[in-house]
C-alpha cells in the first residue's frame, strides 16, 4: 500500500475524516510520505502516491508511540463521536500527543472555535477560553494542555482553528449532507439557526493547507492560529450561491433551538448541538488576519469552493444510487 516518494520526511495523520484527508492531499501535493491512522486501516478513497493507511488504536499511548516512530510531523485530526467528546476527546488527544512527543515530531492540532464561548464582535486568537458549554470547556482545556506541553518542552506544538467547514467529502456539517443533498434534488436545504446573520465558513482544503503550513513554519509553534476563510456571508447568501451553481431556485429553512431539542430526543448528535446554538443566533465572524499577515491568505473563493463541492456531491449521490 505504501509508495515510494522523493521525500525523506514522514508525516503521520491521526484521523481519516474530511480534515485528515485535506491534510493528506496537501502533503501529497508537496511530495511528502504520509501515514494516515484510523481504526479500520481502510482507505477512505483512492490514495495519491506516497500515502498509506494503517489501523491503530489512538487511545493507547503505546500504540501511538509505535505509529509515530520516525515522524517529522504528527497531525491531530481525529475525534470521537460528537456526543462522546466530553469523556473521550481529552484522553484521545493526550495519547496522540504522547506519540508525537516520543518521536520528537512537531504536533499540529486541528481545532475549532468552541473554546472561546459566546463572543461579541470578531473572533480572534487573543480571546480567552471562557466557554460556558460542556464541549467548549473541553476544547479550551485541550488546547491549553497542548500549549502547556509546548511551553514545558515536552513537544513542539501548534493549534490551527477553523470555523464550520464545507467542501468535497464533508457530510456531517451544518453545511453538509442535510443542506446540499436536498438542494441537488430540488428540495429545501436544511440549515441551522438564523439564516440572515453573518456566519464565517471554512473551506475544508483551506483548513488542511493551513495545518501543513503551520507544521512547516517554526515561528508558528506555541501559538493558536485561525485558518484563512473566504469572506463572511450569511447562511442564506451562501446557500443561495449553492442553489445557483446547482441550477435550482433557492429553498431553505433553519432549524431553531426548539426543533434541535426535539430532534435530540432521538439523535444524540442533535442533542449535543443544542448548547452550540449561540453560534447561529448572533453574528459569528472569524478574524484570520494573524495568519494572513504571517503566512499569506490562501482562502478559496466561495464560488470556486462551491463548484468543487457540488461536483463532489453529484458523484457521491450517483454512487449511492440517488
């Protein structure tokens, strides 16, 4: 399964979901040798040259130390099921950190914005971790632990944060399968919250590229960075662009707190979303000026990202027989 490559570096990615795959694609473009780790050892899609997928229990530090041997960089893109974050996420990330530290590898963490909690005004890296939600507290504590390990000299680490993302391969997102698949069928897209408030979205491949850049640059280490995002639109504006690309009249609705609570009676992930509804009940605008000033702004325009996303969904739905 492993292919030869001109690079002598080994990059290990924990997690083979959309973010892990986006990091893998960026590394493959740069000719790096890549090892992706997931539970099954099965590839999520056809693999570029120089990429292998292996099975491993990332909760076991002995396993992560073995998997990280010889690594130049380790990317933490793995996560437990959404409704198990509070119990399982901290030990998972701590185990992967142990693997990176034992190898003397850089540790690059893919993170989100939950740790800040509710914010008035643009969301920037200088804000404290004061989340009031269960998952927000956990994410803030996890990031703090990574930076503390860096300061202690245990591991060279950096944290990259993205907003709600979309793009090829992204299904479980507020701008994922429940929105885009119905739109392709001429039905109403199902979104979350108030559709007419500005809400920053991250393009998945921009996220992956940013994590690779952060792993390359020594001056990035020991800090939190917001990855580049295209201009902030409202959900209605963004979804309308999707409908225009699809060639359908825009039809959409936003599930409010009450409907999410009712859905949570039957679906654990919906139940866990209720505490995060504040993101969709007031403006949610992310500032990535720090990254842009230091490393440039590689954000993909919405028009291009939407075209790529719609093309991927069409193929995915065709393969499913839709």
